[in-house]
């Protein structure tokens, strides 16, 4: 009586066919992306590994001191030292490299998209559900198609990370630009600013504090993808965590896990510090 | 004076299809009904006015009267739904993008109620913004901006951010930023409303001061009648998107077009608007020359008054002769010039009544209104001052009575 009628709408099949189609016909494109991405990761990774540990520690200390306070700087340096003492230095640098490239690409895509959304209501209406889907779709689901396009390793992890980490920077860029005070826009307009001048000289700088919050969110979300990314073969700390789950190795699991937390704290506090600093010198005058 | 801006039948309606609403308004449908029926807001309806070069033109009205909508039509932040605005004879509504950009960069600048400053730029960077987008080099624009920073008294604040300044200081930045573009026309949208009363008063005076030096055409929006009358050469009163009356402050007080204007101006301190020439009365009769002290005495007797003002042929004020002085002069065979007192209290025709009051109260004799060449324009009695301060409903009869009953002095012309 109460059974669902025997209808099957195979959206999943269609998506699969579409993915197949992409993989068959655009293989060259994905190969190209793969080469570029993997080379970049390797370069960043090698540079980081070639840098003496104490140099990195000092840089972290100085950033912490400048954007927070001297205690922050000391704390962050201590975190770095602890990570080194866990014998996870190389893995950490790999994770950092993956996050850096994911975040840079997210910003490169996300900021222009956010700007377009701020200017076009239609585009914004179309994009919103897509962004919702990107954030709520369980991350493992888009790991599957990604491994169709790329060999297992860091590159599919980066693509998955970008998909997951992109929405905050897009949303907050849009929000930041839309929320610029009307009178400020009017005054820029009343001086005869062109559209580009308006964007570059007024809207983006005014939106910057909000955008920084988005950048901070994006970075944190990218970091939280470290472990998930390792399921498609990403190296680094995530890989260590997965390994210790398989081995039921509590000691390694905790050390790798806490290292991710340390990275998260350092990155969060420093990006937040940058945002605060912008906010302080450029508080809204309205 | 030439016409700088001519506003012709300007209507601005907000909403998806504004043109369709125009017939409704023509039928006399109210703003409220139009909003309920069609979802359109009538900002300004059929505004007409001419603004002269170098004039400070105030548009006054309560909130929602359409004054801010109208001022934004002058630089096309709002594009009128219909009608034309001619600036120097060109219809700016028809401007294309390039022409509009040029117009905004060179000819017109705006000051905003909440300042509209760029909080991410320093005072200097705010002020030079207009020049920056015109593509001037850094040294060039800094030089020009520095001049205007000094004009508005912001020297020493160049490198501060707007949020580090007080409200009054921020609006100075707004004004300097507008002046830096050296526009012909300055639009000011309630620039002092957000400031506290003391600062507001100070800024008004400074604006008047700047205006005497620079002679811009200023369009100034306010909801404050006192402010409007203090700084406006002419005032337009708006209500519900309609322009109710355009005229000088005195016009609005003396001959209001309707009850709304009367209501609006009731609050006004008339002594700050009316000037000596508005309240003075003409000296009743002028006596011929060569008339000496005898004639003066006779004149005083005839009119039952105790003193007369003495002028020469050009009606330039020489002094005052009282009856005692005149009789004394006749006895001792002196001339008018020898007996009259020359320390007569005078007022300029354009002096405000409030500034005259103390002199009127202190003086035993009427105040003489004389122009720059010392010619007698009229006289002011205490009654004049009093009746001018009371509203205009019964003014006419008061004034006549006053003249008949109590003019105690007359003018006599000496050689």
C-alpha cells in the first residue's frame, strides 16, 4: 500500500556518464593540470625542505610577534619545534605545500567569482546552491570522480581540497563588496570613477577585512582536508594519521594529529592577526 | 547673474517600470496609493527651478520629501525618469558615459551627510582621490590637495585615517575632497546634519566664509529651516516630491505660497532672517534744501516730534538735531552744522534684525539705515523690531499704526 512507486530516476548514472565523458575527451587537459600542479607542489616542498628548520622557526616566530604578540610568536615557534621533535618535519612540510597551493588556487578562483557574484544578481542566484552543495556534499563523494582524472597522489587531493575550501572566500568576497557603505560608493561615483577604478581603489580595499575572514576560513578548511585528501594518496601528515589508524598506532596517530592542530593554530592566528590589523587601521567611518 | 542650472519638469520614480506611473501622478493619485497599487516610489515630481551662478541654493524639506533624490539628479547618481537638467545650457540627462565621467570629474562634486569617506585611505589620500582618478601625477595632486587641506583647517591631519577624526573634522575632509576637484557646482546633501549643534553652527559659518572666497554654485540640502535661511541665498521647499515654493528667505516669510510653508517657517527665528531693509520705514517727507534751523523747528512742531535727521542734497546722513539744540541754535545764531550731533546710531540695510536689537534698545532716537555711501535708506523704530519678530499674520496693520502713532523724528535737508 504505502510503497514508493516503481520509478527510478538515475541521476547518479548520468553523473557517471558525464564524468566518463570528461575523462575520455579531456584527458589532455587533466594531464596538463596534473603536470603543472605536481611540479608546483614538488617545488614548494623541496624549497621548504631545503630551508633549515631554524629559519622556518624564526620566520614563524617573527610573523607571530608582528601579527599577534611576542608570546604568540614564542608559542608558535615552540609548536614548530615540537613538530620537529615528533620526527614529522618532512610530512609537515608536504602538508604545508599542499595547503599553500590549495589556498592560492582557491583565492585565484574564489576572489574573481566573488566579485562577479557581487556585481551580478543573476550569477549570484545561480552560484549560491552550487556553493551550498560544495560545502555540504560529503567530501569523500567527490574524491571518487577526481581519481578518474588524475593518478593517485597529491594532485587529486588538491582538487578535492579546493572544491571544499572554495566557498568561504567566494561568499565573503561577495558579502564584503556588497556591504560597502552606499554613500562611499556614491561618493566614488560622484567623482567620476570608472568601474575598474571603483573596484580597485574603493570596493576591494573596503571589502578587504571581510575578505580576510573568508581567506582565514578557506585556509582552515583546506587544513581540515589534510586527512581526507590522503585517502586519494596525498602525502604528509594526513597520510601518517591514516597509517596509524590502520596500525592502531595511538602514539603516531596522536603526534600526527596534534601536529595538524599546531599548524591550524599558527595559520589561524596569523591570518586573523592580518585581518585585525587591516580592520584597525581601516575601521568603517560611517 | 547668469543661470547655471535649469531644472525642467524633472520627475524621478523608483521601481521596475517608472514611465508607466507618470499618467497616474498626472491624475493626482497620491504617493501612498501609487506605492500600494504599483510598487513604485515617487521621489520627485515635476520639479522646476533655476539656479544662478555663484548662488547658494538650499533645497529644504522633511525626510521623504524627495530632496535627496533631487540633489542626486544633478550629478546623475539618480537619472531622472523624465525631464531635463541644463547645466551651462547642456542637457546632462542626455550625456553618454564618457561625457558623464568628464562632467563628474571636472564640473560637479558632492559632500555627503555621513561624509562618504574612504576609511582605508588617509585624509590626504581621501582628498586627492578626485585628482587621482583623473590621472594627475602624485606630486601635482599632493600640491593641490595640500592647498585645500589648509583651506578647511586640516593641516597636520594629513596622515590620519578618517576614523581617527571627530565628526566635524571628517566633514572638513569631505568638503576639502569636493573642493579639490575645483568644481563649478558643489552639491551638499545635509552635510551638517550628523554634527552636533555647536560644530554645525561653526561649519555653517565656515562654509559661508569659503563661499565668499570661492564663489561656487552651491546646492545645499537640509531639513533645518534655520540652517536653510542662514546660508541660503534662495530656498526651495519640497513636500512629497513636489517643489512647493522657490524664493529668498524673506520671500518665504513675507509671502508664503501656502499653509505648508507657513507651518514650516513658524519655527524660524525671524530676527535671524529679516534684515534692516525688510523692517525699516521710509522717512515720511523730505524738506527742501536751504532750510535752516527755523524750518527744522517748524517741521518738528508740525509732526509733534523732538528731533530730525539732517542730510545733504544727496540724502547722505550728516547728523541729528534735537528741538533743544535747534532752539539754542536760533538764539545764538548758529547754523545747523554747528548745533547738530553727529554721533547718530546707524545700521546697514543688510544687517540682520537680531544684530540691530541692542542698538535700538540703547538709543534714545530711531536707528538710521544708511547704505555704503552713507545715504539714508530708512529708519527703524523699536516697534518695527518688535513687529518683525512676531509672525506675519497681522504685520501689515501693525506697521501702519506704528508709523502714524509714534514716529518722533523727521528728516531735514541742510546745505
